[in-house]
């Protein structure tokens, strides 16, 4: 996440010791999006694991009940 957001938001050659306002906002949004996706994937994996353990596939499209 750190390197991905840095590559996206901070130019390779920078001269200031501080981030510009635009760079800081970009990094903030990038991290927020990463955390949102991380949360969504975690919830999906938990639901899939619970469905597999319980034998059901409720709410999971594309799964075949055992």
C-alpha cells in the first residue's frame, strides 16, 4: 500500500521536505480506498469461509452448495 500510494501521488523527483497539499490529499484518498477494499475483501472471505463451514452459500453468487 505504501509504495503503491507513493508511486501514484508523489513524483519520483521531489525537492520539498514536506508533501504539498495535493500530494497529501492524494495519499489520504489512496490509503482510504485501499482500506475500504481490504475491508470488503475481508468480509467476503469471512462469508465464504462461513458458508463453506456451514454448508450453505447464502448471499454468495456463483457458489454451488455442497
